[in-house]
């Protein structure tokens, strides 16, 4: 597969989050004006205003064909930026366990990095939008429990997909592409790297001898992920053609309405001109508690 090689700027910034404790906008702008970032002036479009004096603004460049997961502060915005154009970004989200009670509050950490049984649902979102999907600014992505989860705040592209599955290892194996990276595996990998565990016995919790409530958890496999919101994907009526969509520097901004983990994947599918025939990096800026 062809793949745009990351330049020095991207390599330097891939592993560096930009944490901002005070004077958020100024600090983030200084980070983005470092020489290696200046090579991508369109990344300025990713600037967000911090909504709380105690939160941190963070940004990340997701390498081409890879994934990333983050936990936005509830009620804050996050922005997905197409840094080079025509790059699809698969988005998935799970609510995090928040209803677990424990006799030992210091032990709550593990529970709070566990997914709840509730997650983004493409079919529920299509249902709630009455057939007008994908959502436009002011409309929401819904969960499988029929709750508004993530709102679209602003959108430079207005062209996205909620019909296709995430590409996955079986999909590529059928095409003879063994070992190809995939969105499903990228997102499972990103969730695991973020320390998010999959809760796999629904809402059931058991009480330990010392009074803690525990749920059964394990790391994610690629087959555990749900159907995605395919950001910047232009595939009307299931057509899988090389249709242009987002351009360099385009972005969509969301607001997290619930406490959740959001996982993204720069889609590695480059066949038949999809993703512009060349997989590229994407940018993400979010606000963290
Ligand atoms: Zn994909």
C-alpha cells in the first residue's frame, strides 16, 4: 500500500500531548507555533477554547493508518482535523462506568477505566434522526440506550457516513491483504493503550469480601468494537468509490455530552483511490479534566 511518509514535524509531534494548565489558549498556540508545527499552519484551525479553568487542552496528531483514544471532559468540545485532505476517520465511543459504588473510594480507579454497557450506536442515531443521517450541527450521536451522547457543534465538511462497518482484519484477509492495519484493530489497540477495559457481562457486578463491587473486564479485541461514525467518508447509498470529500485543514467539532472514551482511526483502506489513495495523518484537539 502507498502511504504518505510522516515528515519530521509529524514524527516529532506524534507522541507529544500538549497539556495546558493555565492560560490555555496562549499555551496551546505556543505549542503549535513550534518550528515543526509551523509546517502545518492549517493545524491552527484545531484551536479550541477551554471551558473550565481546571481542565487541560490537549492535542495529538494521529499517525496515518493508526488509532488513538482519549477521554474528553463531559460537556466540552473536541475537534477532528483532516490534515491533508480526503482522509476518513472512524469514530467510536463507549460510556465509562460511573455507577459503580465501592466501600473503598481509593479503589475506584479501575472501575472508572472500564466501559459501561452503553456505547455509540449508528442504528439508534439513524433512528433518532428520522432518516436524515448523518447529523448536522446541533444534532447528536446516540447510544444503544437511546441517550444523546455526542453533539455535532460545527462542521466544515457536512459529509460523513453512518452505514459502513469499520474495515477489519477479516475484511482485508478476504482481499488477500494479510497483516494490513484496520480501523477495528486500530481502535481496539488504541483503547488498550489508553488502559480502557471492556466490560463484558453487561451491568452485572459482584461484591468482593471487602465490600468492593467488581465487574468482569478484559482488554479489547478487534471484534469487540461497534459500528463507527465514519467522519469525512463520502459513500452515499453504499457506493465505495473514490469520491472527494474533506480538504486539507477541514474539521468537525463535537461536544461530549456524557462521560465517555472516544476512539478514532485514520482509516488505512487505500484501495481504488479510497482515502485519496494515500493514507495520511489526522489531528485531534480535546479538553481533559
Ligand atoms: Zn477503515
